[in-house]
């Protein structure tokens, strides 16, 4: 199914991508629950489409909000909304124990990466959002699984909730040690815990493979980690998940 709009419903925001010339070009970030915000963006995108009907493909890890969003789009759209809910809808082979339990966003990233990695070359996929995922596709493009750990925002929340006095902070930029006050120390610790986890996993995957192992880096916080992977072939790709939705919708 050819679509010109793709939607990724995450745990902290909704991302819309508009397809132009066979790829996701324009991206908007929407509030999770504010339907007035959705409607305003819908009207703006209708204007940008210049009379072309908007056709939608929707996926996401936040199933409840995803279904609400699908209902919203279905009421306004002239065409049926394509909803991606199951790994069997995707053009991807998996080598994991329970494929139905793997987050669809991880698999959509793999679909996207398979469209850009060199033939016969494996790749690491890093998606740094609410959670950080570090996954591997092999030389044949088979998803081999990976690792999941809390993202920057979740680490900050956990420190605040799990202690008596530490404040909750939002890490918005890299922070190098030593931190000179509590908030700076927290930001430094959180950031380097995540950066260290990513680098350690990339190194581990590299030790299992011969030859170069490129890293595709996406997610809302992906750009923060790019400098710490400077010794690697890194592709910063904020639209990675949205591109996986586009490619998978075309496969359905």
C-alpha cells in the first residue's frame, strides 16, 4: 500500500512523517493526548499536500494511544488507514525466541536499515528514545535481537523516585565529568551510563563479526550519542522508524 503519511506513536510523543520522492522528508512531533494538536497538524498537512489525499500508515509501541490515533485519522481521511501491529506484516526475517514479543519499533528500524546497509554487510541499530535499544541485523538482513535499557529520561525519573532527595532532571545535552553540583552530577552520570552502554554493546557485536560494522543511530536522543561513536561508521537517521513504517506499509 502506497502511503504519503506515516505515524510512529511512542511513549512520550507522536511523530508524523510526510513522504516525498520515495522517502520520509518532513517530520512533526505531536502531543500524546491533545487531539486539538492532532487536528491542527492534520489541517496543516492537508494544506501542504496541495489537494492530494492523505494516506496513512500507523505503528507504535504505545498501543492504547496508537488505536486512538488510528480512530482519529480514520474519521478524517478519505482512504483506509494502514495499521501495523504484527511482526508478520513486516518484510523482515527474525532469529529470536519469541518474535511476537519483540517491540515493533525495533523491527521497523531493522526494515529501514536493511534498505540502506551495504549488501552482505551486517549492521548495528541504535534507537535512543524512552528506552535505548541496540540491535543487530546480520549479513542477510535477519534481525538477531539485541539489548534494551532505560533512556535518559527514564533514568532521571528512576533516580528521583527511588531516592529521598535527588531531583528529577531532563538530560538535554552531553555532560562531561566531573559534575560540580548535584543536578550536573546526575546529568553526567545518566548520560555516560547510556553512552557507555551503547559503546559497550557495539564493541561486543563487533567482536562477533569480521569486517566493518556500521551503526545506524535514531531516536529522539540519538544525536547526543553520535560524537561518542566517532570511531565508527555512523549514520545519524532520526527518521529511521518512520522510514521502516513506510517500507512496511508498501509491503502490506
